[in-house]
């Protein structure tokens, strides 16, 4: 669509993939569930609600940057939605959006656990997709289940391996060694937090998100709590930092996918991403150093 509207390729790819970083923050995020499991049962409801405001903040920052670039380069305006079309759009999308309401509302209200909410939401999404919207034919069910089982097996294997890894780290006192090393480097909590963020960003550039959550959580969470960070706050900072890694070379998987779809070299896509990197880093630092942005809603709702 942007290509037809004469948008530059690097901008089209950059604005698309940078907006995907919000997906790791806006609930329901499966990566937050992985973090909760590895972190010893941090409230999933608290993580979901805690990621909401930072995700919106990041989205607003990206939209402002996109608007500035669009005006500067005189890109074509999008189609304006007429007022009379709004009710129709809401009717068409409301059933799908209720999936999120089922998950978050069910967890926060205590009606069911995160696992139960996922199962109920999956059944609801199945019914809506196959029998209401009819977007997918029933003949595709075998392929869908096959892909689901492969993904599930991979995640369960990683979680199982991470439990043993966490036990080994505790036995070798790695968290204490890392914590003492960072504190010895600087007793200042702000500097220690900056070092944690830099470590996550550096590793996020060369490894995928799920394995890093499993590896870094048992090492860095004790360090974070030692400097006074709430586990929910640390989880959101971890998600956002690793989200930036998804769109950063040399191994940013989302960057590679976006470049392939946009038929653009990694170098050109990275060049287009430069202003978006700046905005995301600024948003990350604001979220990291202003805990109330993350913790306001969880505290308000008693999570």
C-alpha cells in the first residue's frame, strides 16, 4: 500500500517493523508469560497491565516521528475514514477484539488463571475465525495444528532447559557474582540499571527473544531487585530492550523479514531505521528510569 502511494522503501519498511516492537508490550504477550514462568511466578496480570502504558507511549512516539518524516518528505495522506463508516468498522472488528478482553479481563478479575484464559480465548478465536468471519477453511486445520505443536514443543523444551540452567546458575552463584560485579563497577543504582540495559541490548542484537528471556532472567532479575526494581518493572524493561533487538542487525529477525518483504537490503533498511532506533531508545530509557509509568496501573488494580 505504501509502495503504491510513492513512499520510500526504507521508510515503509522502517515504520512497519518498528511498530512491531509494541507487540511485546501490549497484552497479551506470550513472551511475558515465559518471563513470568522463569521469574518464579511474577503476576502475569501485573505484567500485562504494566506493559500497557509503556506500549502506548512507544506507539505515540513512533507515530509522532512517522508524522514528522511524512510531512518533511511530503508523502501522500492516507484515506480519511468517514464518520458514517465508523459503526460498521467497529461491528466488524469487535468480535476479534473481545479475545483480548477475555484474556486480560479474566485474569484481572480472578475468574480464571492465565493458562485457563489462554485455553478459553483459543476456543473463542477458533469459533470466531472458522464460523463467523470464515477467514480460514477447515481443511487448513491440520497444518495449523502441526505448526502449533512444533512451536509448543520448542517453547516447552526451552522452559525445561531453562529450569536446569537456572538451578546450575544458582549452584555456581552466578547471579551473586554478576550482581557484585555490577555493583563494584558502580554502586550507583542508575548506572547499574544502565549497564543491565546495555547488556540486554547487546545480546538482543545477536540472539532471539525467547532464549534470551530464559537465559537472562535468572541472572539479571536478582541484580535488578537488588537495586530496588520491581520484578514487573524489570520484566517490562526486559521486553522492550529485547524488542529493540528484534529490529536491530546483525541478527534482528523482524528486520530480516521486513527487508525480505520490502525487497530491500539490510543496509538500506537499517539506514531507514536510524531515527526510529533513537525514538525507541529514548522511550526505553524513560520507561526504565520512571517506574511509575509501568507500575501505576498494576498498583491501582492491586496486581
